[in-house]
C-alpha cells in the first residue's frame, strides 16, 4: 500500500523565530509591503532614514540557504526591496544580508536590510 501522507500548505516556520512570528501576525510590525512570498517591515532600530527588513514568509536561516532551497523567494525578496527603495528613496539604496554571528546576524531568519535616505559610506562596519 502506498501512503501519500498529508502535505502541509503552511509555510515552513520556527515557533521561536521572531520573524516567523511577525509573518504569522503574532508580533506587531510596521509592514510596508508584502506578497505571497515575502513581507517587508521597518527595522525597530533603524541605521538610516529608511531601514526596512524584507523576509521570506518561510523560515530559512540565511541568504545562502534561501538561495539553494528557494531561489524564487530570493528573487521576490530583492524585487520587494527594490520596489520599496524606489517608492521611498528614489531607488538609491543598499541591500545588505548578514550571514552568521561574525557578520552581525542576530535573527536567524534570512532578511535583507534595505537602507537609504542618506549618503552611505564605504566600507561599511
């Protein structure tokens, strides 16, 4: 006998992840954009006049993991970040992914930081 099992239509989620809880509506956030794959909300500790986090709805630890597991979600994330930057700062922005503790990642749910609204210096950090 072949068992097909039950296939969940719920996105991959980590109950302890802050960003998963924001996506689920359990934690409030200032949401500035969303679609079926990603959600964007303002950072609570902004580092620039515009500082928005764009996250996939499904839980992936970092950008490299997301790129392998769901490249279409990564494209959606970049597209959403670009659209927000276009709307809020005329399309001039920096998109940053921190991967790992030495890179400054503090929430292990991949997120792109959309930064803009001022001159951004180089090198960062």
